[in-house]
C-alpha cells in the first residue's frame, strides 16, 4: 500500500516536471514572438503566466 502511493507520487512529480518544461517553452515562444508588442500587452500576458 505504502510503496504504491510512493509510485503514484513519483509519477505525479514527473508529470509536473514535464508540464513546467512545456510552460517554459510556451513562455519563451510567446515572449520572443510578442517582444515587438506594446508593454500593455506584455503586462497582460505575464499576468496570466
């Protein structure tokens, strides 16, 4: 029982790591593609990250 919950937790943290990596990639793409936009728009985007 105990070892099972450890496995599940490990799996979850792996998934979380993958998601964070994905979010960082999206962030970089957004930043680079929207760099020319005005600061209001940038603030708006960063607010939701």
